């Protein structure tokens, strides 16, 4: 006779794998579009020789600021709307499809300054749709997990994202970027007019679409058979509901609200380090557009290793010391990078930043779980997502402000350090619950 329990476990495992594969596709595409390839192409080749005005790196900061503001406005509405599980698959499908379509459109951006602003617009909206898609995606975790295994499943999705970044970066490097001369990569695609980079954007779009399909096809099976009645919530109603949740947590534990604000700031600083690191490596520190992909692979691996090590330290000394210590090291590494030049300095300081980026991200999520009330973890993580999206314009805004103020792309790192320092100072004021002794 067949074992129903075993069949259920296999079904649950396949749905978890489908969920993690979406992260593999999304993070991989984001690494190519926002961080290591298309953004570098825009600020380097496309923006080169742009007459007068701000530098291309500064315009990139402006574009990502607009993306952040867009997400800040729409994320609360999206979060409230997808509280009903039946809506999550539909929202995820629409937002994923928009991100894939916009990435395909990047293949039309030629190596000419007249295409810079069109390229920046595509990048900004792709980043915005990708961020918004993570709202229904993260909400699906509750449908796939229990309190006993949610951490493992979440970590599995995180690791899948790192794997997707490494794999796609290697594919793009070997197939489209590697080498010099009129053709690049093992596919021998011409580099004239950016054809090799534009072709890589089609691969990135296909990658995301391919790995998103399993979740989009299976998500409806994770929807409960009996659901709450339909509740029509408009834009104003969504903001009122978010505010009501914040007020409730404020009366229950003000430190949780303090932490939500502090983590929103330093998490945006972490995102800024990843978003602008490759651009600075090429424009300031002399890394080639091909070698920056190799750096991206190394950075993803180092960040994953850091997250694992940070997890062990978190269990031993607590989440707050890991976050505070990691942010302090990252600020020191960023300030050191401001004072140095050359590829070696970029590699050493850049990988050091990534080593401590992983533990900060991991412990930030763990600390929220420890601070949230029993039965209200979902609301706490919803607010965690909302507040993070609400300040997602901060790092790119300070980046281009510093670049413009000091008339140097290098100064943008100073703006990112300011965001990290603000998050660090805010974290010092957060009181965290005492750690329970380990059971014998």
C-alpha cells in the first residue's frame, strides 16, 4: 500500500523547491541587470562621452532613487492586497512578467549616449517590479512552512538565490563577455554597439522566466481550501491598515518599532553596497567590465559563507552583536576604500564588505523573529518588508548627492557609509530580549 504521509512530504518538498527556484531566477536576473552587467554597461559604454551635466553614475543613483520611491508608494498596497493567499499567485505572475518584459527590452539599448536615459528608465522599473514581486513571494513562505521549519526553508530560498547569481554570472561571463577584440565569449558575439551585453539581457530574462514558471504553476495548490471572505481594500485603506499594525506593535513593544526603522535604514545601505559596488569598481578602481563579473561570483560566494558563519555566531552571542559588529566592519572597509585606489584595493575591501553583508542580512531576520509576539510573526515580517521598501530610495539618493557634491564617483561610497552609520547608531538604541538559555 502507498504511504499517504510520504506522498505528502514529497508534494511539500516539490512546492518548496518550486518556491526556492523563483528566488534563483530573480536574484540571478537582478545580479545581471542591476548590479554587474547592465548598470555597468550604462554607466560605462553607453554613458561614456555624455556631454556636461552629472556623471552617468550619478544618473544611475537618480534612477534607483525613483525606483525606490515607486516601491515605497506601492509596497504597502501590494502587501495588504496579497494578504489573501488566493491573490498571491496572480500578483506574482503579473509583477514577474513585467520584470521579464522590461529586461527583454534592454536588448534594444545601443552603445550610444542618446540611449542612456531609456536604459536607466528600464533598469529603474525592472528593479521596482522585482522588489514588488518579492512581497507576494515572501508571503507564500507561510503557506509552505511551519514555525518549526520556516527558518530552514527561508535559508534554502536564500541559498538558491546566491546559487542563481553565481551560475548566471558565470554563464554570461563565459558566453558573452570573456575576452577582448571584436567578438566576446565562447559564443563569439560581436561587441560592437553593445551586442554582446544586449544579448545577455535576453538570457537574463529567459533565466528568470524559466525558474519562475514552476512556482507560478504550483502556487495555487498551496492556497487553503477555505479562505477568509473577500475584503476590498483601496489605496487609502491599505495605508490605514499598515498604520493600525504599527500602532498595535508600538503599544505592545516600542523596541520592535525602533528595530523596524533601524533595520530599514541599514538594510537599504546593504542594498546600496551591492547595487553600486560594481559600477564603482569599473569607473573608479580600474576593474574591467569582464573581471567585474568574476568579482560578482566571488562576492556571492563570500556573502554566502559569511551568512553561514554569522548564523553560528548568532546562536552563540545573539543577533544584535552580530549586526552591530558587521556594520562597524563594513563602514571601516568602505571608508578605507574611499582612501585607496587600484584593483587590489577594490578586491580586498569589496570582498570584506561582502563577507559581513551576509551575516547582517541573516541576523536581521532572526532578530525580528525573536522580538515578535507569538502568533503575530506574519504581521511583524509584513511590517519588516514594508519599512524596508519605504526607505529604499535613501542609499541611491545619498549616493548621487555625494557624487554631485564632490564631483567624483568615488564619493558615492561616502554616501553609502552615511546610510550604514545611521543604521548602526539606530541599532545601538534598540533593546533586544535576553537570550533564553539553551536546553540541557
